[in-house]
C-alpha cells in the first residue's frame, strides 16, 4: 500500500493535479485543485476520483487516511508502491 501526501485546494475552478512541492515539514506533497466545495465531503470525494483516475486505479482503492478536515491529507492507495506513483502521474 502506498501513501501519498496531498495539499488540496477546494473551489479551485477545475479538477487537476498541479505538481509536486515541499511542505513545511520537508515532505514532498502533491498539489491538487478541485472545483468542489469543502462541504459534506464533496472536495474529498472529488480528490479521490481525481487521484484514482490519474493513477489508473479504482476509486475504491484510494482512501483518506489522515486529514479529512484539513487541506493537507494523507492518502493510501491499495495495490501500488510509492515508487510507482511518480511514474504514473508524470507531473
């Protein structure tokens, strides 16, 4: 199971992955933007759909392990290893 740190920007106009950056803790995070609002889990659901389709896995294989109510989230992707995430995303 792979872990992926994501910084989510809700109400971002369109759903897209914008690339990699380093957060305040020195971790590499994926910057993601979704059009959905951060209400009732809409932005989280959009993020899961976006990441799953970008990685070529089913949405049921992606879950938010940490940060449901935060912009910084940790996702777990079942069936992948962390090394394959960067090559699949090609950002």
